[in-house]
C-alpha cells in the first residue's frame, strides 16, 4: 500500500493547480490553528491533518500508479528549472519572461500520450511549445508521424532541439516560430489538417486559437482538441487576485460550452484538461 505517511506533513504543493492551491489553503489553516491563542479542539485539528494527508498524497499517488513517462522528459524539466529565464529576458533573448511552471509535467506527458493513442492521432498540432515536454512525448509515439508546434519564442528552438535529437524524433517535429494566429492561417493555406490539436499557450489567446482551428478546418474529421489549464488554479470559479487570467479562462470555457459546433468535457486532471470534438463525429 502507498504510504502517505511518508509524505512530510509540512509538504505543500505549489500553486500550479486547484489542488495545489487548496493544499496551501489547508496548510495556512493548519499554521493559524497552531499559532492561535484559542486553539481548536483535538478532533478538529485531527480533521485538518487528515485533509492535509489526502490533498498532499493525491498527485504523488496518481503519478506512482501511472505508467512511466519518457525519461527524456526529466532532462527537459530539469533544464527548464535550472534556466535563468529572467536573465534571458533581460538580455533580450526572449520576448517575454518565461517561468519553469509553464512546463507540462511528467504525469501530464503520459496523460497526453494516452489521449493521442485513444484518438489514434497520426498528425498533431501543438499551440505553445515552451520546453517541449509535450512535443517530445507526442513525437515518441510510434503511431504519430508528424507534430507541428507553434511557438512565439525563437530562443526555444535552439533550447529544445538537442533534446528532440537525443530522443530520436527531431525529424517528426516541425517548429513554426511566430504569432500563432498567423501560423494557423498559414497552416490552413497549406491545406494541413490534424487528428489532434493541443492548446497550451497564452491563456488570453485560447478563444482565438480555438475558433481559428475550427474556422480554418484544421481539425480532421473525428479529431480531438485538447486544451490545458482550463481549471486554472481554481480561479474561474474561485477568483484570486494573485492570478489575473482566471477571467480569460472562464470566458474561453463559456465560449466552448456555448459553441453549437462542438461538445466538450472538462476533466480534473492537474490544472484541468478539456476534450473538445465536433458534434456528430
């Protein structure tokens, strides 16, 4: 049996998912009760400790019980964590100041691979590459013959290419640098269609990317659009001034839910993943 007792009681997940945000709230509650002049009853404190174990143990347990992720992903995540993105931006090497938390994690790499397998995807369009963990995970699938990834930051081409080469999938990956809106129009002009589209870019642009994919007929018949971060730290339903993109994500979720062309299901995986398909396919 998985020993949740092995997870340190002081461990708190980062604020990168609704669950992580909840873990921090529970930890703050726990700390406040310890410091309070009027401490809670032993029973109440025991319930707080139990809630802490449940919340902090969920993601590690799910990761442990999930098939292993591609080993190259660990190297790519490590590189992203060790890079001084602030300095790179100050040096003018990136247009925006990037942060390591933008990287899709190792657990999500396996989730995305399973979704691609379920969709029987041979061609995949990715909007937002960053450190390329999802890009390489898609490309490593034998059934996938091509991954086109759209990325605003040209610096990331050189940053990621050695890992794509090391994984032996560089020839499958077509990186298009520039404004994704223009790249989507260009792909349409080229007559490209994709079995799966993965959107994980600037959150304010989600609705535009979604509409362009459909309007430009970039999604193949029976294809699936997968969108990351659609629960965005819980802010679409529980706003927090620390996060200013919750409103944009909520607007996107409403756009998709009300679009008569598609049907959608949102899954509580990490920071929320939405699966979108055309109706009737």
